[in-house]
C-alpha cells in the first residue's frame, strides 16, 4: 500500500510539473546573441554597428538587455516584456539618453513585432526574431532613424 501511495504521489507531482516544462512564448530568446549591422542617422549618415542581446525568459515574461554601439552612437536598453496569448507589451529604459520606452504588439512563432513609443516623443517599430535580424525603424527620431543588425 505504501508503494502505491508513493507511486501516486510521484505521478501527481509529475503531472503538476508538466505546464512548467512546456515553456513560455519567450523561451527561444534565452541566452545571448551578438552581431553587426548598420545605423542610419536622421542626417542620412550611416555607420557600422555592433549589438548584443541577452534574454532571460520566465514563463510569459522576458527580461531583455540590448546594447548597440557604433563610432558615434550607443544604445543601452533594459526591457521587461509580458505575453498574453500572442499579445506582447512591456517597457524599456535606455540609460545613455535616459529615455523610457513603451512596447505594444505581438509575438508570432519566435519573432516579436512591436510598436515603440518613447517618453521623448519618438515612435517606430521593432522586429526582433530570436535568431537572425534585429530591425528598429523610427518614424520621428531625433538621432537615429534605422538600426538593422544580424544577431546569430
């Protein structure tokens, strides 16, 4: 009888653990990625840029840091995102310019697509696959209009 109760307890424990093992929508963003690309400034000048991204998913949440730097430009963002189904929302803080950023959009497969709005009045879009390209396109930025990088 003790053996039967022990087996039932082990089975119940395993069943309750299954949802945790299934993973969340941001699991493919776990770890670090690095790569390069280009940044285009509002004056039309383009520079080569290097970027790193580190993701720490936890269920339906994602903590993310992104750093990109060129010869004359640097971005250093810390973000927290939450998914509800395919809807994604969250916020970031860019430490070099002291700007708050709001994100709102969706996740499709392993790609995040969001609209970006900053406290400074800039807006745009961010497309970020778990692997591969990173594209931040800003409609009315004061410094950079477009940042495109390949993160492998």
